[in-house]
């Protein structure tokens, strides 16, 4: 064997050894998880314990949201070992696990915010568009995560800003931002502009500005269009408009939306992914795409159109039921 061949063989072997070490590091790297859960509804504690046991076997560091931990402790009637507890946004981990329905997922997404931590949504609720991992699938999904066999799907986020009042809640929405009348008040007037150009004044119970992710949520229930993720658009849909000529409109998600609201009660509600607070009329609202996105762990078999067919019975012939 010539000297050149020996040198090449040695180089190839070194490269393979480096790749093997890198692969082992990827597999054996200790991962860190933050767990959010639904503290207000009943859930299957045995399934949750099974997930915690699995992560313990994998020697992962697990941090649990403070309130959720104490609900689990009460349900189980005993303490259980975790790396620590956290409150609010005080966590720094590799992955977030949301145990609940889409509401719990949205809560987790609001806490993750610009951290860009990937979220694994385990559906322990009913519909589960965002939390789309069934409890019986979580071990397989976590196996894929530990082995690096998954994709990250990025979803656009929109942000609400005001020019006079400080928002108490998180201003970022993965699903939608809604401007609504309060309680039994009369309809409100919403003057809308897009990129500085006057659009229309809505006389309605409210207005929903939705991302593609939120198009199958509140927006759909008030007549908005279904939008495929990563479409790069937003929809604006009135809630119970006074005029039948008002229809939903779709605009680029690079647009800046400004809203001026008038109400007989001189106040209204602004709901950001369902987190609502009272604002006074005269405040100008600005809605635009946020600088960050929400990152969702996506495994094999998770497809948007199949989810539409399964969750919404899209295209099903109701005469068969």
C-alpha cells in the first residue's frame, strides 16, 4: 500500500472518529426541559408521572412551573423529584413541554416569548391543533428529540402596542389579537388603517386580527378564512358587523395595522391570545409582526391538511353520520 493511500486512509479514519464522537455527544448530551400544565382542569396524573419517569430515566433536568407542580403534588398526595421550580419567564432550558390543550400551549408560548425555545405540545385536552402530540405518543416523540430526529416548524407571532396605556399582559400573540366590546355594551366603532392608508371603520362587536396559526381558532368561529401556516399573511375579520357588506380581508404580515376605537362606555377590551384587559377609548392600537417566532417540535406524520381533516372533519360528508 502506497504512502499516499495510507495518509488518505488515516485522514478518513480521523474524520469518522470525529463524526462518531459528535454523534455520541448529540445522543448523550444532557437535555433540560421546562414543563407547563393546566392548573385549572382535571388531567391524567398517571400519564404525566409516566412522562416525568421517562425523563428521569433519560437523566434529563426537569423544571416545572411552580403552580402546576403544587397541583400535581396535591393530586398525587406526595412530592416528586425535579431539578427545580420556576415562575413566569424565569427559565432557561433546551425544550418546553406543554401538558394540556391549545390554551396551555398558548400560555407556554407567551412565556417562551423571544427565548426561541422549541415547544412540544402534548394534547391532554379536546381539539389539539397546537398541542398535537397524543399522550400515548410522547415517549416516541421524546425518543426522536433525544436522537435529533425531528424538525422545527416556525410560526409567525404578532405584537400589540398602545400609544397611551401600558399593557399589563404579554403583548405577543401566536393566534390572534381581538378588539371587543365589553359585556352588554353597544357595538363599538373601530377605525382601521393599514400601512398608513385608511381601510374602513368597523361598526361591530369587535375585530379579530389573526395569524395563519390562529385562523382555525376564534377567527374561524366568526367567519374568517383558514390560512395555511407560513403563508406570510394576516386576516382581519369583524365580529357581528352592523353592515352585511363587511367581509374578512387578508393582508401581508409585513403590514402595520392601526386601530382607533370609540365606544359608548368609553372603554373596550383588547384580547391577546385570550388574555384580555380593559383599555380606554382614545388609545391608538398598533399591530404588527413580532421580531421573533414560536418554534414547534414537529415529528413524522404531523401534517396541516391531515390535521384539518381529522380535527375539523374537513370535507367530511355529514350525511354519513
